[in-house]
C-alpha cells in the first residue's frame, strides 16, 4: 500500500478510536466531530489511491468523494449519512453552535453515528 494512503488510513483508525473514547467519557460533542474526521481521512486515503495526488485541503465529505471520482459508488444511504456528518465538523468547532449540537447528540445518537461511521469506513477499506 502506498505510504500516503497508509498514513490517511492510520489516521482514520486513530480518529475512530478517539470517537469511542469520547463516547465512553460522555463527551458527545466530540463523538460526532471525530466520526466526521475519521470519514474525512478515509475518504482522503481513497482519493489518494485513485488519483495518486494530494487530496484537497477541504473538510467537505461530498466534495472529497466527488473530486476523488468515487461519490457515484456510494449508496444513497451512505450519501445521506455523509450529509448527516457534515455539520458535525463545523458545529463542533464554533462556540455559537455548541448548544444546538449538544441538544442533538444523545448517547444513543452517538452510538448510531459510531456504528454508521464504522460501516462506511469498512466499505472504503474494501476499496483500498
């Protein structure tokens, strides 16, 4: 495996483990953020594999997958899920959005996010 692809893959796995740790410590705001980060990095791994170039310096999951020529391979369920993850990257970073996101992230929702993130991450791994 290309070293750059391996780097992104390892970082995705690291972020997934961090999402688990945040769930265990009930730091729900960061569960969603780390799920987004995990998918962003695994998408960048796939982008790098397909394009053999540096992925774009963006956080937008749809854009990374479109520019990487694999968006069309995602199922409707996977596309809907990345749409669900998208705001968790921005909202976790800015204090003005904290209250809104706190209200939306219960323990059950965080478990759902982690499970769906793992499913999408595993799907991408089959492409690597």
